[in-house]
């Protein structure tokens, strides 16, 4: 008797904890990463770099910008779990757009808030060739994304349609 009552109380408190947890989550497909206070979402409907940026803004979000190793790892985890068959309209599904490009000045990679990424806490590129910004030739890649495995950013051609990651900053409770 004593045991069942205790179990019932335990079940009830778990129920309320679960409700509190669910209510603290954004409900529009964004998944909150509590440690960094940012909610992320992978958008499977591929768009080119320009369109992806606009879409994020319509949702009150932004293309994701990693500003620390931790944020990069969280974003990459999302890309690693990408369900490839669900990606719509991309020729190459392996890269997801982030909010970083060198469209204004090919020598400086900036995030969509206009900050030089070298000043933000994360500007690691994959390998020797990515992120070099060789010229302002449109034939060069001027947007940046993330793939599932490499330890840094990938430069990529802005006109290509890719899935993309958006983020919303969530105020701490
Ligand atoms: C991006 O896509 C839109 C339509 O979806 C198109 O109007 C625009 O020209 C494209 N931009 C680039 C740089 O390819």
C-alpha cells in the first residue's frame, strides 16, 4: 500500500517534469540545446545560399553560425543525423548551409551579422583549400557550410541548393 502510493507520487512528479520540459521547447521543429541556449533546426527543402538566408529570416530565425567548438559540434551532430532521403531538391546532399559567406569581400569571411568570423570564437576550416577566398570570381565558392564529418567549415558555391541549419537564440529561463 505504502509502496503503490509512493510509486504513484513518483509517476505524477515525472509527469509534471515532462510537461515542464516539453513547454520549455520551441514547438516549431527547433530543438533546444540547453547548454548553449540556442535552438536549431535542419531544413530539408534545399535552397541556394541566398534563399536559405531569406527563409530563415521569415521564420524569425537565422542561418546557424557556430561561434565556438561546442556550437560547431552541436550543429554538426544535427547534420550527421540528417535523413538523406528526406532532402528535397539538392544535387549533393552532403553539405548544409551556415550563415557565413565572403560575398562582400572575398578576403574576409563574415557571418550574417557582419562579423569577421575570425573574431567570433570559431573559424576553423576543413583542410588546406577551404576558406581561402582566392578571388571574387563567382565561379569560386563564396558561401560556407558544414558536412557530417569534417572538423571545420567547408566553402561551397552559393548558387547550389543545399539543406540548411537555422537557429533561434533562446533566452535563459
Ligand atoms: C537562388 O534561388 C532563387 C530562386 O529559388 C533565384 O531567384 C536566385 O537567382 C538564386 N540565386 C543564386 C545566386 O543562384
